[in-house]
């Protein structure tokens, strides 16, 4: 009985590792596209008053036409996040044969 349970666990672990590797392989094959039009974010008033600065990291789905389709916030200060998303939705990337995911970092520095 223990041998059967150990075998089942081994099979499950192998499947998880194999599926994880498949997912990574798909993401690694995505080509980087150059930004053609980059709009600077509007600095949030609260961030200006408190001298808040930093960066917001986003994963951006770019359509084959180069337009931003979706954004996902993956790091950064929540006060700055919406301003970063709003700016990146106005960006334009070079066109490509298929949609791609891009990792973007938007930096906020007080003037």
C-alpha cells in the first residue's frame, strides 16, 4: 500500500513539474517588442505631496497591432499603480505576428 501511495505522489509531482516547465517554455519564447510611443505617467497628487517615488512593474498584453490590450500590476506602490496603468494603456508597441506579453517598469521620480 505504501509503495502505491509513493508511486502516486511521484506521478503527481512529475506532472506538476512537467506542466510548470511547459508554462515557462511558452513565456520564454515570447519575443520582446520595442515601444514606439511612450506616454509619461501623471504623477498622483498624493505622491507629490508626500514626496513618494519608486517604480511600478506591470505585465502587459500587447496585441498584434501593437496596442496594449490588458495590464496586470505585479509590483510597486499602490498609490502609483493606477497612474502607471493609465499611462501604459496609451503606449504603442511595434506590430508583431501575434499578441505578446511584455514586462514593463514605470518609474516615478519627483521633479
